[in-house]
C-alpha cells in the first residue's frame, strides 16, 4: 500500500488541509461555550498552556507516525510496531472519530439551518434569539434533516478524493473565514459596554473558576487541534518528504488558536454589550451552553448594516470550516476500513455515513446522549489517545528515526536543543501531566 499513496500537492495545501481540520466548530462554537463555563481568562490561560506543552509536541508526533508509516491510523501503529498492542491506540482513535462525528454533525446541521434562516430573512425578524434556538432544539426532525444533509455532503467530498476535495476547499475558505471573523470582532468591540466582555476574556479572576478547569481546557485543546485520534496521523501519511513537520505543526497551532481567540473576541463583547441583565450575564452565558454562538451572534448581526448579508456570509463560512473538519474526521474512519478491511473506498464511505447518521439521529433526539458523546470523546478519549501517542513516539520509536523525520533525513537545520526538548516533553512532561489532570479533574 506504500508506493502508490497520494500526497498533498503543495506546502500551502498541506497547511490548509491540516489547519482546515483543526479549525472548525471546535474553535467558533465549542471554545466560547467552554470558556464561558470555565470562568473566562483563567480557562484561556490553561488552554494556552495545553496548546504549548501538549498540543504542539503531539501534532509533531502524529505527523511523524503518519509520514513514516504511510498508513491509516491503526495501520500506522501496526506498521511501526508489528505484532505489538500499539495498534489498539489507532483503533481507539478510529472509534473516537466515529463518536465525535455522532454529535458534531448535529451542530453542523444547526449551521445549515441558521444559514437558511439568514438567507430567507427570518433570522432578522427574530426578537428572542434564545427562544429561536430552543425551537430548533425542540424540533428533532428539522435537526435530523440538516444533520443528514451535512453528513452526505462530507461523504461526497470523501469520495471525490484527497487532493481535489480536501486541499482545494481548505485553501479558499480559510482566508475568507479569517477575514469575516476579524470584521465581526471589530464590530463587537466597538459596541457600547463591550469592554466588560473583553475583561472577562483576558483579565484572570478566580470568581467563576471550577476545579475541572484543567480537564476541560485540556479536552478543548485536544479537540480543537484534532489531536489524539490519529487525524494528524492520517494527514501526515499524505505528506511528502520535504514538508517541515515542526514548522507545519506550529503554523497549525497558531492559526487554530488565533481563530479560537477571535471567536471569543466576537462572542463575549457582544454578549456583555447586548444583554438586558448585566448582573447575571455570566450565569446567562453558562446557561446558554452549546447554544451560545447561535444565541449571541444573531444579536450582533442585527447591530450591523445589511445584517442578513453578514449573517448569511458568516454561517456559510462556518459551515465550510465545519466541513473541512468533518472531512478529516470521516477520512480517518473511512481510510481505516478501506486499508484494514480491504473494502472499496465507496463501500467504506457508505458504512461510515450510515453509522454516523444513526448516532446523529440519537443525538438530535436526546441532549444527554449528545453531551455524553461530546464529553466522552473530548475530555477522555482524545487525551487518552494523546497519552499513548506521546509514549509511543517518546519511548517506543527509535530516536534516530524520530530525528530523521524531524530533520527530513538531515537536510533541515534543526537545532539539537529543540530535538532534545521535544523528546524530553514527550517522555517526561506530557504523559504525567495528562495523568495528573485526569486525577485532579476526577477527584477535585
Ligand atoms: N478540530 C475540529 C474542530 O475544532 O472543530 C474537530 C475535530 C476534527 C476533532 C478532527 C478531531 C478530529 F480528528
């Protein structure tokens, strides 16, 4: 299976595809609601620490595993550690991808519903945005319809092949998304009363912090960077030998973090400025839960000229950002079935699509099921996957092979100090820190 493998066509394509996977609803929908729940600035500080100490070393590690094995997530461990139980780490990743799709597709469906509400102008006429969102949640058939449509759309891209589908779409929509986020952030900051939203985001205060802040922030970091389930292994397997893994990992982490922070700079100033009850705004934000984005943003659009146009553009770009993430999720599971069970790509895609729709239907009907899939995957399965991936690259893989991957067989001038720090982090910092956070989060 090694020789004929396709690779991404260009460096820009590689970054766009990897960043396209990372940047998605995790940044714009999940990050703000987790930040609200986690008490604001302290959550963000812990989150940034996780990106730096776990995120970047682990993206590099997944790239190494992918590029050196040229295989799907489970196949990669099998290839690098034949006969050893490491392949279970890959299998866990495939299962995690499947579970994430089971609730993620539902939120993708919400973005389509809101896109249509913006295009028809009905969003513009709403007075109570919270009630508007609740009416969507209380209508399973409407959610199921959009969820199925989004899943089929993802499947279509998976079938249309790696280069055309993933690379091209990411290259165009990423810069556009960035631009519209900046415009919305500027508009939000200029609202009267926006500054208290900014202080909630950036001025650390212990007032609303919860003991689970480390667990929550770590889960969010893994989720946002698409880490711990082999998504970056799968994409790394499409990299050619000239790609600088370290640089690419850093670029992905920086882009992903910038988008998340930008989303915060839109949502919080807008929420604080537009609330009718400033005294209870934090409780209101926490109560908004997964609906935060869909409740707060329409209020912001209504403060802008040609609000329908902004709303439609935003939800269209959000759906596209989500699409590049669902493509990466579905690719992990599809490639696994295709390579490990020798099913055709079509058959593999069909099976995954059907399975995701079943989970998506249950998540649309049951909020507890939705939350169960969200929490079990982001807070537990991804960090557990990351724990084992760091052990695998830090302790199991031959250090010479790891260095050769990092330096592209010695052709890149990578500082020895960096290589040593990287291995040190993977061996002595990442695994114990993940364990400590679990213990603290579950007992604290
Ligand atoms: N990183 C994506 C987001 O932030 O929306 C979600 C995701 C994609 C998680 C792919 C995991 C993954 F493998």
